C-alpha cells in the first residue's frame, strides 16, 4: 500500500493517562506511524470500563493534540472484542491500516500476534504503579488527585461528560445487586 513502517498499540484507554502518552511518543521515535486501537470498544458504563469508545477517541485525540503530536502520524481505531482469541489478531488486521510491529506488555496480546508471525515489542513501562487506568479510576472514586495522572484536556473532557459523577454512580450498587 505504501512504504511506511507502522506500529500498533491496543489499550482500553479507560481513560488515556500519561503512561499511554509517553509510550505513544516512544513508539513514534521508532516507526513512521502508529495505529492506536481503542480496545473493548463495545464496553462502557461499567466500573472497569466507564467511557464509550467515542468518548475515548475524543480524549486520546485531544491528549495527543495537547502534546503537539502530528495528527498525520496516527490513526485512532475503536476495536470491539470478539469471542474467539484464536482469530482476534486477524480481526484486528482486518479493521486497521497495515502494520508490521505490535507493541504490547499484555501476555495474551503478545502471544496471539506472535502466533500470526508479527514482530512484537515490549514497550517500556513508565511509573506503572501510578500510571494505570485502574489507579486513575480508584483515585476518582476516592476523591484523590487523579488529575495529575492525565492530560489537562482529559480533565476537561471528563468535566464535559460528567465522568466523575458517572463513575461514582456506577460504584453504587443497587439494593437488588447486594
Ligand atoms: P492496557 O490499557 O492495560 O494497556 C495498553 C498498553 O498501554 C499496554 O500494553 C502497555 O504497553 C501500555 N501502558 C499502559 N500503562 C503504561 C505505563 N504506565 N507506561 C507505559 N506503557 C503503558 O490495555 P490491555 O488490557 O493490554 O488492552 C488489550 C485490549 O485487547 C483489551 O481491550 C482486550 O479486551 C483486547 N483483547 C481482545 C481479545 C479478544 O477480543 N478476543 C483478545 C486479546 C485482547
């Protein structure tokens, strides 16, 4: 199709945080373009997956714009999960621009792409203790400083969609669930 070297990074981005941004920058040092797959795109309004794929696309786009990353160097593609792990890598390939390098620290993701013959690279982890989606969501629920873990534009996007209220509401169990 063209001679560009593309890498892919798939993450749920619930929400995108500073670790994702650093790893995206690092990958862009190694390849011409990056495909950013928004994983589990069908999920939203759940404690572990509160934001819709569309909301996550906006948050990722704005966070990368805030970093002055050239928009012609990335594609943001929502990727729904499928029931069959054995054909997931083929499903990802079908839905994305051609790529040759897969960046992931997730053992299942690595295995599935390696079995399909892709080069898989382990991206460095940046302050993983604090920079993780689950830590951002935990701090939101506990009224701790989650804002320092994400971009300013993500804080603004969360305000626009009332993301904090959504997450807190999701954490309240209905009497019937107890
Ligand atoms: P994740 O959000 O935990 O992480 C995505 C990537 O971001 C990681 O591989 C890591 O490289 C990077 N990252 C995260 N925190 C970082 C930090 N602090 N510093 C540097 N890098 C950091 O996402 P995940 O769980 O790996 O996402 C995989 C997606 O693929 C999920 O949505 C999963 O459902 C999907 N999946 C689907 C199937 C299927 O449908 N059958 C199979 C396998 C995977």
